[in-house]
C-alpha cells in the first residue's frame, strides 16, 4: 500500500516513463546547440562581428551537463576569473592570505 501511495503522488505507475523521452529530446537539443555555438564561437575568434568568447562560453555552458571535458573547461575558466577578481580587488581569498 505504501508503494501505491507514492505511485499515485507521482502521477501513477506510467508517470516515470513519460518524462524520459522529453529529457532525451532536451539532451539531444542541448548537445547539438552547444556544439553549434562552440563552432560558431571558434569561427567568431577569427571573423569580425561575432562575439567569439561569449559564444564559446554559451556553448560550453550547454555542453557541461553532458560532457566531462566541457565541465572541466568551465571550472578552469571560473578559476581564472576568480583569481583575476581577487588580484584586482586585493582580496587574498582562501588560504593565500593566511
């Protein structure tokens, strides 16, 4: 009976199957769009008129939930930005000032 109550709250036994195709569609769209933005961003580094760095960051943001490499690149970029902000403000942050 306890299992039936939890199944009813979730919307029935078939409710767990319904979101699966939507998440697969979203995953496919985000991977394709993220890859496309990454390629456009790389072209934008050479061609004037396209914000290459911003487009690359947007592509990496879309790819990071699905790709370990994209996630590591995003963490590396965040680390660079954090270190630059600390240098600019003079805040030692973390254990550097201790």
